[in-house]
């Protein structure tokens, strides 16, 4: 467990689960990742019980969030360049669309150095997520 590792060195943070089959959980996860990288530059550790890796960043491309994935388990014999990732010589890292990487299943995430969200954060996260999508005129924006 990443949270046990960080806590063994007295690194504060919080861990939580996101059931990404739920729209609200996907929105909350994306907003939490955006908030984390706005204030901190520490990797977020994510785990789906089968693989663990780090999130190093989030960006927007064509109104879709993309995440920068780093898998510390990949072993290579030569140095890698940015071009190697672009040519997809490495498949366990680089920029990937959020929807492609985070399929509809449960993910655990550890946010080092971050405080847990407040109890009313679910609705606020959903509003923040939808606000960032209003350029596409999603009908849900008008509901909030």
C-alpha cells in the first residue's frame, strides 16, 4: 500500500476510492487530480488491485482530460526520450486520455501532502467539473 509507505515516513496525505462506473465519482476524481496539481507537484499513486503507478500531471485536449502516467515497474535497457513515448515504444507510460486509461472500475488513489476534501465536496466537485465542460453545452450543466 502506497499510503502505508508514505505514512511510515510521516508524510501526510489522504487515500480514497473512486468507483468510476459512477458519473459523480469520475467527476470527483478528475477535479481532485486537477486541484492536486494546481497546488502540489507530487505524484498521485493510483491502484486498481492489479497494477500500481503514478499520475504525474493532468491536461485538457479537445475538452477531454489527459493524464501523464508513470509506471515504475517498467524496466528498460536504454535511455528513453520523449520521442520514444510519442512513437509508443513504451506502452506503460506517457500521456493518455483519462477515459482510455481509467476504465469503469474502482481505483484507489493516494494524494501525498493533501488534506482530505470537506464533507460537502461531492456536490462542489461536480459543479466544478461541469463548469469546466460548459463549453460543450452539456445538459447537466443546467441542472446544477
